[in-house]
C-alpha cells in the first residue's frame, strides 16, 4: 500500500492510496478508512472518506487541514476483516 497526502492552497488535503499485492497486481474492493490526527490537538483530527476511483486506486479529501505535522492513520478492510493498518507521521506545507 502506497499512500500520499497533498495539501491544496484552499487548505484541503487529498489522500490517494494505491494497493497492490505481492505480485504487483492492483487490489480492488478494499474498504479504506483514513484519518489525519493532529499530534498536538486531537480536536483538530479529520476523517478522510476514501472511494475507489480506479482498479486499486482510492482517493478522498478532508477540508480545513492546517499545515504542520499530522499522523496519517490508514485502515483497510476486506469483507469486514482488517487487512491493513498503518500510522505514519506526515508534514503538510
């Protein structure tokens, strides 16, 4: 799973996720849920609803995301079973 967050001039943050298996083939049908967590103030946390926009490519956005450090929490479920969980620190300009 490869995830990227881009912050727009309007303050919105777009999250794009690409999921492939061990052979490099796109994985479709995953229910991804994202969250941008503010390490210094949990009241600023933002959920990111992702939709599959192409085979193995998922995208979603959150409004009013300030610049600075965030924790990107990403969960992926298939048929109600968690298949993926990650938490990574990201810096948004």
